[in-house]
C-alpha cells in the first residue's frame, strides 16, 4: 500500500463495508435478500452510517450486495473529513456498537447483536492499517467508484424519506381516552417510541448542551449510581483541557456504559426537561425521526 498525502480539493473515494452477524438466527444477508426484511436492514445501515460519519451528508450508498457470508455495502465518500470521521468511528469500535444497537431495536431482537466487520478499498483490506489513518484515506481516495447509485438503493432511500415525512406530518398525540404505549414516553403532548441511546444522540447532546452538561448529569444521576456523588466534578476535572464537548460526551458515554440497555432516550429527555433544556430535547427527538 503506497503512503501518499491525501489531497483536500475535489476529494472522493470508495470503500466497501462487509457486515456479518455472529448471533445464531440473525443473518443480515438473508434478511436483506428477503423483501420483507430488506428495508429494515437498509435502515439499520443508514442509521449506523449517520452515527459514524456525523450525519447524512458527505457520503452515499451506491450498492448493497451479496458477499456471502457477508452483506457488502459500497460507500462513496464525497469529502475527506466525512471519510476521516467514519474511519475513526470504525477503528474505535463505535460503529459496531451503533450497528448493534440499531439492529437490536429495528430487528426487534432480545439483545444486541455481535457483528464481524471488514473494510476494503478496491482489493486492499484496511483493517490491519487502521492505526495509519492517512494511509487508509489515501487508499479510499485511490479507489474511485465504478458505478452510479443502484436503482434498488434509490428506491430504499425514497422509502426512508417517505417514512420520515409521514412521521413528521402525523405526530401521535394522546387524548384522555388513550393510554401510553408500554414502549413509549410523552414529551410536549406527543408520544415517542423509547429506545436505547445511540452515538448520534451523544454527538447531538455534546454539540449543543454547553455548560449545562453538569446540570443534566446531576439530573441523570438521580437514578444512576455511576453519576452520583463526586462523579460529575471528577469528569469536569478529568476532561477540563479537552473542553465542554468532551466533558458532555464522556458524561453520556459513562451513563450508557453504567446503565446498559436501560440507558434509554426517555431518561435523557426527562433530564433535559428537568433542566429546562426543551429546545435540545426537541432537537434530539427530531433527529430520531
């Protein structure tokens, strides 16, 4: 693999992400091939990429295809910063965690799935070189896409847009006769489906909460032993040099690690409500939709 400096202008590149569930009874390839499961698996992939690449911009899925036993996702990156963020998420294991969480939620599984992954640029397997970020970026840049977006992917993308549009146009409200769903929670007279927190939530929270992160931490700490006592002040001291974003990021990560499957969206929203941070709660919930 040649080591060259990655250019900053007109940067594009292509990589193929290979995914395989190691959990018995959860075959991502088979589920994607099934017409009933295809859209759900695609949505899991899209949400995972959104978490890993920092949003919906800067990349596109060109094709999802059979690479038995893997499900292969061909990704075109449109700028180097998005690709770098994806690689950092992939190398740290954050991407696999996000995939596991979204897969558990959308595939209605009793527990998070364990996923084996592999990343390639052309014929080069990048996994052994993840500690050499610039080298991986160069190989992805050299691997230019050979196809346009597949028609099947265009159809799935449109399904996602339609689903998001319908969801935002028809918010679910509670009347006096209706009862709260067992997996739902109420915010500003609307009902939202509860779920585990994701890295996208962590990033959105950390980017916006600013100096209020301590107050949110203490609100979460009312029902989280890991955030009680001096835990909040210790986090503030430990990550003081890194700044407010990192302090908030570490707070929510610690909450998720301590609470596991009970680190739910509803608990974060309730803490934000308690701290009068309604606009941030709205932003996180809008991101969910």
